[in-house]
């Protein structure tokens, strides 16, 4: 079965909309774990637009599965990660004006700083992951820099399949093939392979069925569903959509 990491950023987004105390990301993490989530993911952005440092500290004390901290590959964030000590740190690109992460980390542009971040994280006992587009050159570069895992960006696949995927559709086949080939390449390179970005209840199954992909990170679609039916049910429904069983 493919594992599920639940991104709870948008619980904090709702809280920050009113600068209030609720809803609490820690409470959300507990409910997600009770529902069967295999990990909790949060993105600590430079502008702290949703998740705050204190949230990560409390999550570190509470999460009993795995805590994955998404972050930019900057010296400030690497120092914070070493202090907060998540189980995993996923290096992602970040622009102040973006609504959400827009693409994968381009390892080929500035490999030295990324390699330095990986080394510091691993030295602190934190597994380093790189969020990359499903491109052969990016997969090879990730392995060369010493990352222990990669997370394949499924944004293009998700945009090609906003509703139930059409197995005969050119865009579906093209984008899914890219993810499959990148996953196979990553596994051959000795990397643990994860995936995520934009996945929904409707389009998740073809990606979760890729044998080389061990875990999916999904946030917005689960939180959107949770607003209607509750978080525990939303997580369980996503696990069923991924794996076809409770």
C-alpha cells in the first residue's frame, strides 16, 4: 500500500485568515494520524503566511508518525530545521508572491547550495528530500548530490486530469508516463521516491499505483474535503481512493 503524508498547511491558512487561535494545526495532525495518515507535512515559508515556527515545535512534540518539513534551501531554514529536528526536510523552491509551489526545485541551476543544505541536514540526523519535476536530469542530479529521497512534482499530471482521468487522453498518458519513468529512474539510482502536488480523490489512483512510489503528500484536496465532512473522514476517503481499502 502507498503511504499518505497529509499536508496541514491550510488548517493554519484558515487560522491566519482571522489571526485567531483556531483551528489548531496540532489538533489537525492528531486527527489525521488517528485516521491512518502515515506522516504529517508542513511548509514553513519565509513569510510565515500559514505555518509558524511555534507550530513546528509543537508538532515535533506531538506527531507520532513522521514529520516532514518543507522549506527553502536557505541557511536560515537549514539552521531552523537542525533546531526543530523533523524526521524529514523537503527542499522546495519558493517565491514570495506565489500562491502555492509552482514547480520543482531546479537542482541544475545552483547545485552547490543544495548540496550544502543536504549535507547539513543529514549531519543533523534529518533525511533530506528534494521536490523536483519528473525529468531525468533532475533525478540524476538529486542522486549525485547525495539526497536520500525525492518527491516528484505531480502538478502537470494533476492539471492534465482535473476530473476523473481519461486513460485514452494524450495529456493523461504523457504526464503519467513522465512520473512513471522518473520514479523508475529514481529507484534505480537508489533513491526513495515520493510524489505529490495537486492530487485529488479523482486522479490519485494512477499515481499511487506506481510501484516505485512509496508515499504521496497531499494537502489542499484533503483539507477542502474536510471542510465538508471532517478531517478524519477526509483522510480515510483519500486512503481508500489511493489503495482501494480502509
